[in-house]
């Protein structure tokens, strides 16, 4: 069976893996660095070395191959900093996937939410619903360090569509 990776894009996002013998969920590996602008400020970037090492190990242990679903980033001119962060994260993730020759495709959040979350939720209810559904579908995950199950639900959406 193919292993499915679900990437909830962004430096606060998570990556879910549904493989034949295991289900994994972990935060996007990031590093904090000084942003050299006129004001002192910090930004978070994907730790490409950690992401590469983890994905390489995953690919090597899954003989049937891996397929990654990447959530399309939010791009909003009124939210410049979060949009730029999402784009940087997406580019870093794509580079790792391409170096490892892991096929991928983009997915809009509405697509997987429509199938896996209850109908009629308001925007502010989505994260809690995602966590509730994730806890029910994947009780083996230690949910104490996660605010949602988006990455794992994206992988589940892909698995169901195989």
C-alpha cells in the first residue's frame, strides 16, 4: 500500500503520515532566525535538513512509495506576513519533495474538510472539529501537543481516494 503524507502548510502546520504499518503525526520542523529588516524581528522557517532527513527515512521504509498532499497556502494581501510565511514554507517543502522524488499535488482545505468534518461549521470551529475527528479516527496518536489534526486528515482524505 502506498503511504500518504498530508502537509498542513505553514510553520505552525503539521505533517500526517498514513503508512501500511504505522500512522505518524508531527509538527513541521522549523527554526527561528533573525529577520534583518529595519526593526528587530524574528521569523520561523522550515528546517529543511530535518524535513529532508525525516522524509528520506520515510521513503526508504515504504517500499510501495509515498504520495504527498500539500494544502494550498492562504494568500491574502491584507495578511502580508502570514502569506509570505506560508509561501516560504511551501517552497521549502516542495524542494524537499522534489529532491527525494516524492510525487505531490495541491489540495484546498475545503476539499478534505467537506468530506471529513461535520457540515455547517463556522471558521472558528474548524480547528476544534478537526482535533475531535482526528482523536476518533486515530486514537493511537498522542494528541496532547496538537491543536488540530489537519495534516493527518489530509493524509486520510488521500488514502480514501486511492
